[in-house]
């Protein structure tokens, strides 16, 4: 019988993390909490572990980088079992998923499962968000450390039914990193070649599909790619040139409006227009800012290789050195941006 490790990241929401852990405790054989909370909450969760005799729970102190993906490869090395289920502190497994897990782990020839994610608004109201690869063999998954990324599955991915789902408990939950996400968008700048791939990927995302982090060129996508290249040729756009402010605006508008339309939210579709305008305005400011050119060069690199490899965060020694160095210093996305820029300067000096 295959065993399961549950992986949870926490930052100043240890009470929610404990609720998630207790809800899943009888299902997982090993529970790993990567905790980036302050000293008070760190002490509290460790005391609760002893008080409640949660022997399966192992807690690791880590730096906060604004969101979990850059440290996922490091965290997977702390998981004892081959199979890993990744949950956020405001997520719960459905009863059906808990029942299905033992069977899912022992199906021959499966490397990962794409699980439907629903936002729970009330007892009788839920909204489908997307399907995400959350249950996987840790040696068959690759996280590149990008914001809200779809991890790459090196193997066979199976989509689960809507009853085998993860429930995002929206009511009463705080999203501590939400305000920081926008700061990382300064590195979501793209050449036209990269931008085209993003648009193709959005076709699957809008449909709620998880394609193991790989773009599959169907006939429809090939036709769309052809139209995009014609549009770029008519505008005399180079494939290695950064997309224009107008194209950033269009991308945000199409992506957001399509997602809101799938959720049947007219308000969300209408709200996509001012949201796109604000996004384009921010992009314009970042492009013309003091770090504009530098950040674009970093953006191109992390688009190719990912944040994790760019900063060496898949190396345990590197992460543990950063944990020690920044233990009592400012963390979050601001630290991640600092590390990205420092690495760029070091690589630039090496070239010289």
C-alpha cells in the first residue's frame, strides 16, 4: 500500500493551518507544515502539536517569499512518502476525495491527479474554479516557482470527477499574500514569442483544464497561433520584442473576461475592463521605472527556467542558508524581488 504525505504552507495563519491538518490527519501518513509565520505563531503551532499529540506532523521553519511555489521543490524533499497532496490553509478535501485516496494512490501507471477546485461561499453555494495537479508522485512533478503556475507533470495525469474535489473555504478566510501578488506581476513581462504561449495556455485555463503544464497544439490552437503571428507581422513586431502596453491590456481583458464568463458572472465580465486598464497602467509604470530594463531581463530568464532554478531554491543548502540569513529580517515578495535582482547583478558581473 502506498503512503501519503500532506504538504501545507503557512504564514501567520497557523490556526487555519491547524484546522486543515486536523481535518486531514486520519487520511495522511505524514504531514509537512512549511511555516513562515512570526515567532508567536510559530511557538503556538508547535505547542498545539504537542498538546494534541499530532505525531505525524512535522514543522519546518522557512522564509516567506510571498507565495509557496518558489519553495515547492525544497518542500517536496521534506516529504517522506512518494505520493504528496498539496493543500492551502483555507482548503479542505471533500468527503468523497478522502474515501477515494487509498485507491487512487495504488492505481498502476498514474503519476498525478488533477483535482477540481471549488470556492465554497455558503452551505448551498459553490463555484468551480479550475482543475489542478494537487495529488502527485513527487519524483514526477516539477514546480518552476512562477506565480499561480500549473506544475509540469512528467508522466500520466488523470482528471478526477467533480465529487473528488478540494473545497476552498472562502467564508471567514484571510488571504495574507493577496496584496503581494501584484508586485510579482512586474516580472510577468514577455516577448511576443512568450506572450503567444501564454494566450494558448489560457485556452485550457478558461475551460478549467489541467494539461500537466504542457501546451498541446490542437487544430484550434494552431489556427489561433497563426492569427497571432499575422497580427504581429502587420504591426512589425519582433518575436523577441516586449509586447506593447496595448497587448498587455488585451491579454488581461481576454483572460479575465473569459474566466468570469465561465463563472457566469456579468459583474465580473464588466469589471474586467477597468481591471485591464489598471494592469496596463502598472505595466507602463514598471517598464519606465528605475528597474524597468533590468526587470524585463529577469522576466525573460524566469520565463525560460523558472524562479526556483534561477535562484537555486531546489537546493536544500541554498534555502537553509537563506532561512538563517533572513530569519529576523523583512520577508515576503519584497525579499523575493531583492533576491531576483541580486542574482541578476551577480550573473551580469560574471559575464563581464
